[in-house]
C-alpha cells in the first residue's frame, strides 16, 4: 500500500542510517560503549527489541491487511472477468447489427487480441426438482459461438468458455444459475425467452469464470448459453430483438491487459464513429480494480488508525524502557561525563545503542507484522463470508507487497529512531554529581534564550494558523494548532509563572480544548479521514496524564489519611505509591500507554455502536417499511400475483401489496458522447421485473 | 612535573559559594571560599561530616555548578566556558577518584583506563599502551582483561587511580578514595598516591575524614561549615604548621 510514500520514507530512513553510520565512525568511544552495552546486557536488549518490534509489526500488519483486501478483490475480478477488458452494449435492432459490423474492424488492432460478438436478453427460468418448483427471475440468456469464445483472448489464458456448441434443445448453464435452480447436467429447465416458455436439457454446468460469468454490470450473473440460432428464433417468434453485446480483450494476459484500457476504449470509440453515442462502452475490469484499490486503501487506513494508537503506545514503551536504562546506568554515565565525555557523545552512544536494537528488531517485526496482517485477513474473510449473498462473497486471498513491507519497515524504524533520539537527549541531560551519587535529578533551569525565542515564535505562528483552521472546521488542525500554540508558549510562561502553575495551566487548557472542540465545531467530524481521532485521542491522553501527574499531591489528599495510618496496611499503601510518585516521568509514560489503550477500546465500542445503529437505518431506508420483496417476470406472471396475494390464504397477514415496475432506460448527454443505462419506475413498457412488496404489520 | 613548575598556581578559587536548594530549604555548603593550589602539591582536605569537603571538590573541579565566585584551573575560568568546552578542558587536565569506584561495568580494566585517553583523541594503539603501562604501575598488569565485577575493591580502586592518571592530568581529585577499603588496602592506595606525588610531582587534592591519612599529606586544610578554618604544611615526620596564605 501507499507506493507514493515509498520514496520519501526510504529517503528519510537512508538519511537516518547515514547519520547513525557517521556517529559510529566519527565517535569510536560512543560506538564502543554502545556495542558493549548491547553485547553484555541481554535482558535489556531483549526488552528494547520487543518495544521497537511492536511499532514495525503494527504498521506492517495494517498495510498487509490493505494489500490482502486489494489483492482479493483483484483476484476476484481476474477470475470472474477473465480476458474481458471492455464490453460494448448496443440497443436491440438495426443499430446493434451496425455496431457489430463496425467493431469487426477492431480485429486488426495491435492492442486487441480478441473481439467476440454475442446476443443477450433478460430471461427467467424454472426447474422442477424433487417435486419442487424453483424459479429464478433474473437470468441472462446468451447466444454466442463457442468456438470463437474458446479462442477469445486465448493467448492470455483460458477464456472460461469452450467445448462444443450445445445442440438444439440443449443449454449450458453456469454454476450460480445451477445453484439457484438446484439443477445439474442432464436435468430439464424451463426458460422464458421474451415471455415465451420453452424446455431445454442442461448439457453441462460451467464455473462462473471468464466468459462463463459475464453479465451486463451485475456482480453475480446467472447465465445460460443457448444453441446457435435459438435466441434469434425466439426473438422472431415474439416480435422482439435481443441486445448485441461485443466483448473485447486487450493484448496481454488477464492482468496485464488492463493497462491498455484507455487506449483500447479510444480505439473502440473511433471504430464506432457516429454510433458511439448510442452504445455503451464499459470497462468492467478497470472499474472493479479501481474499486478494489480504494477498498483496500480505506480498510488499511482504518486499521492504521486503530494501529496508530498502538504505535504511540509502543513508542512510549520504548521511551520508558530507555529512561529505565538511563536511570540504571546513571552513576556510570555520570562518571563517563566526569572523565571527559561530552554530552553530545553520550547522546550519540545511547542513540547508536537504541538504533541497533531497533534494527535488530526489524526482521522479527516484519515477520510478526505479516502474521498479524494474516490473522486480520482470516477474521475479515469470516466476516465477509457472513455478508455473502447467494455465494457471491469475495474469497480472501492473503497477499503481501514489497511496497508495504518496505513502507512499514521504514515507518517503524523511523518512529523507533525518533523515540530513541528524543529519549537519549533527555536522559543525557543530568547533573554529573547528582548522577554519580545517584541522587534524584533537580528540575531543569530556566529555559535558555534561544529556545525561548524559537518556541515563542512557533507559538505565535501556530496561534495564527489556528484561527482559519478553527473557522473552517478543518478536522486535524482544529485540534492540533491551538494545542501546539499552548505547548510552544510554555517556555515564555515559565519566565513569569512557577513551573507547576504553567504545567497545570497548559495541560488543562489543552484538555479542555480537546473536549470542547467537537462541541464548538461539530463539523470537524464530517470527514472520511481517521487521523482526527488519532490526534484527539493522543492530545486528550497526554494532557490528562500531565495534569494528573503534576497535581498528584492534591489528588492524593483525600486518601492521605488512609496512607498515613500507622498500620501495616497504611505502610504497604505508602510503599505502593511511593515509587510511582517519585518516578514521575516513567509513571506518566506508563499512564499514557494505558490511557491510549482504554481510549482505543472505547473508540472501537463507539464505532461498532454507530455501525449497528446505522444498520437499522439502512434497512428502513432500503425497504421503505416493507418486509418482503418478490421478484417476478411480469410477462409470465402478469398481474395475477398481486391479486393472489391480496386475496389469497395469507391475505390476513399482509398489510399492503404494492406493485413496482422497473425498466431499463437510456440517457444520453447533449454531446452524445456517452450513454448510460438507468432504471425508471414505473415504466411505460415493463421490460423485465415487477416488484411487489408487502409492508410489515 | 618537575620542580620548575612547583611555584606556578594551578588552581585559583576565589569567593566560591555553593547553595543547595531542596524545596524551600537552603543549605550553604560553601561560603565565599578562597583556595590556591600550586603545581605538584598534594593537598588533604579534612573536616567533620557535612562540612562541605565533597562539595569543595565537586565545585572546584567544575563537575557541579556554583552560585558565586570564580574558579580558574590552568589559566581557564571553568564557569565562563560552555559545558562542552568545560568537558573538554576537564578531559585534558583532570583525573577523578571517587569513594564508589564508578568503573564502567561493561568495560574491562584496560578499557576503563584507556577511556579518558580515547576521549581526548589519543590514537587507539598509543592509548592501549599507556593504559597497560598505568595498570602495571598500580600492580594490576595481570588483571587487565578482567571486568570490574571480577576485581576486588582494592583492585577496582587501583583501576580508578590508573584511569585518573592515564591521561597525565594536571590535577587529580580524590574524594575519600579509601573509604570503601579495608585498612591494608587503604594503605596500599595511599602509598600509591603519595608515591605518584613525590616521584612524579602529580598534583593531588584528596578529601578524607581519616586523620591517619590526613597525617600523610604535605599540606592539610581543614573545613568547617563550608569555610576553610585551617591550612597547614607538614613534613613527613612531624606536623609542623606553617603559616600559609592561600591567596596572594
Ligand atoms: N545534593 C545535595 N542536596 C542538598 N544538600 C546537600 C547535597 N549535597 C550535600 N548537601 C549538604 O551540603 C553540606 C555539605 O555536604 P558535603 O560536601 O557532602 O559534606 P562532606 O563531604 O564534608 O561530608 C551538607 O550539609 C549536606 O547535607
Ligand atoms: Mg563527603
């Protein structure tokens, strides 16, 4: 997924690695210190490797889910469409024959390796098996030359339909039709062609692949293939005409042919000349593949959103472990500084050490990520199975693209590097004496002037950027800009107010804004983007934890009595809170991790609640209050069905029956460049189905 | 260091003040302290616990910040420099021996000793050679590949001394170097320090609360409540107080 991210990510990773190599080469003492720690501190190494593995694994897992979905839909497209790249549908009658004739010229086109003419009509079918009558009102009846069909796009692979033509009185049906009629080879079936019934024997059943699964735009097609001339004579007898359909296969295989879609479509248009305005040129494979890509991307993005909280938590875990390492080595680090190691070298050493852990974690991280992606795909496959209608569900086929692996790897490593670098800078800033004697570090001095200038400028810039962002309800910036402005203002505030007040003020303001923003600007959630949830969650979690940790004394006041009891329990409680209270940074980081986890759980519950509530709404919208929909062919059943329902034995249980007619119409744009089929109801001349429905009592 | 240097001032501290702040409590650990140490001197610092001996060492070496005054070492004002420059200066001119030995546990003895040499850019071969020489000098030639956890306390402290001296620093700071050692080992370590001062003119400032050790140093200063209260020169045989004004 995200091929457009590949180059920037790899560039950033290459720069980071180059920087690390530079440090390793230019600072031999830092390098020795780093690598010695790695070699001699196995447990710590394992912990850090685990922490940075998490980030890589989650990113890759999310991307692999996208890959798998994308690949599955593509496979489905290749399987069901086979060599068919374009489909030209002409109206019945002389125009259709003229279109067929003009398209014959395409046979010599170097971009095309197959042109196949066919006639089709909507039909319905009935079978009598085991004394039961089964009807299928939506059948596509085809008439095509099996010989030519077998050779259609043959250089690129199986066309899906071949073998001898069915003899007169015999038909070939595809699997979906056989399934819905519960019939097999040798069984009789009644077809209503142009409203006239006729009985045929099923010669064979073919899988719905390639030409054997073609349709006129539906996702699942129940096809019956007739003997040559059958459709023509049925049409003549009924005074009607079948539709002309021409299939075109682009040069190349099932997959590679798609690339030529634009050129071939132009060629077809040219070949049709003035008739182009009355014909439909469809690019089913191209359309399905584009949809597949979009579906894969958006599902991958959803997993990435949920995953990004885990990534933040993973990065915090890394920070936590590193702070712990720093604390444990405090006195020796103090000594190293005392004997003359500069702070920057110490940062270099820590960063090298951490980056090495991150690199060591890369391979297992990728493996776990792929496994996670596979697991999600398996679950997703079960969900899709549950959604399937008439066996039309897509089959989930696991897939991993190198792009996704590289993207995930680069992203995971960069996140780990950033976390490690930031932590290294922080843990290298200690008072040498306090470190050597393992005393708690005193809070930092007042901010330096340059930092103050830079941060104040940024604060002003963010504040300015916040105004239009909030005014226009831009989702991410509405949250982020005011929060950043507040955070950048901290050094300036520290000049005039005590640290505790500033921290509480800034964290409180950010928290209040995070909670208030959706109330003031409700439209920030009118976006398909998921990043707003990530920003909201991260801001809320961080600011709340800072607020709590900065006011721990006040918060603990109500339980102080309890803690200070001179009993054994009181002592135990005091011991229990003493460490977390003293190690404020670590406790804070741990709390943020837990907060984020709780946040994700709540968010997921909320999303599933919204979806569930949505289902009822969608059902109500789609059914308009009716509980049953009966499809039937009006040419066969006439209006009798409606009166039968109204007066039949179940009439007492039926509140209303409403016949609904629909027919295929055609609309052209003023320039006659395209033509699109659309439904109209009720139509003047019902062509296919009438739909009565009964409202639920 | 030859006798030519002996009269040159190596360290000049004037009006040094250090205040520890813990919450709202303030402790003045050094109060307008003046001190001058010349090249080749071995100075003992004694005083009751909490009198500011350790603080003096930390502040005059530039390891800790001060709240007032000025410290010049080898002609450079320590607190006028950036942290990086001070670190570089420290690497070139100072060595440290602390009560807790503070060796790098993942490094072998020789690697610990060569660390300060490598930090000032000595070539690895040269650093290794000098580190081995120094370990020989402290009688640890047979323990060079051992890691700190594999050495006894006395051996560890001798490694620290080797580390402090390997870079031939102008001044060595030692804070209770024998505090964690039994008396036999303490004697060994003291012998070594005295020998280095006597034979090689190594300048040493040594903090101790042990009067037996205090008796062995040529110059002894006494502290009380963050101030110098006594400053005497003593010969090896008799303690002959000599009037010495530390600051000119
Ligand atoms: N990190 C510190 N924080 C607060 N007070 C300190 C700290 N270090 C030392 N002190 C105080 O400063 C005074 C001098 O301490 P120190 O120099 O360690 O004395 P000595 O080494 O002579 O025993 C003592 O009162 C001690 O409590
Ligand atoms: Mg002390």
